[in-house]
C-alpha cells in the first residue's frame, strides 16, 4: 500500500510540476504574443507617419510643379509678346547694340511720331495738289494768294 501511496504522491508531485511548467509556458507565450502585437502596432504607427510625410512631400512637390508651370507659362507669354519680339528684332538688327538707350518703348514712340508726321505732311501735300476751285485753273486749296487779289480772266 505504501507503494501505491508513493506512486500517487510522485504522480501528484509530477502533476504539480507539470502544471507549473504548463502555466509558465502559457504565461511566456502570452507575453511573447503581446510583445509581438505591440511591436507590430508600433510598426503600423511608423508606417502611417511615413505615409503622412510622403503625402505632404507629394503635395509640396505638386505645388512646386504648379508654380514652375505658371512661371514657364508667364515666360512663354513674355517671349511671345510684342515687346519681346521688338527687343529681339532691335538686337538682331544691331540697333540695340549701336544705340544702347534704344528700347522697344522708344522705338514704338519714334515710329508713332514719324507716322504722324508723314500723315500730316502727306495729307497737306495731297490736298495742295488739288484741281481747280470754282472752275478756275490754279485755284487749289493751298493757293497762297487771296481770292480778291487774283486777276480776272477775260
């Protein structure tokens, strides 16, 4: 009987040590699982932060591309404007080099003034060539002699 009791006591003692081993292994596995879970959550938080920074960088790059596009459009509009083409032609013709103070504005003012002078002088010249006034020869508009001083035709 003692033998049976010793066997039962040995079984119970091994059972207790087996249960303790099982409890400790469950505790270790749960602890390891929680550590891995929180490490993965921290990794996801880091990835979310990286994605936010990436989105901000993409938006900043988009703003810079938009600004560069607007600047290119402005430069393109300036290069195809009247002022730019006149300045380019002045440089190409050598007038801009020979006369450094000659700008597109002065060139346009000079052309407008010369056109006005030609218009006024040309209009006077054409009107003085006119035919006879009142059926008399030489009686044009620009006749310098007054009408009363002219000899009468017989």
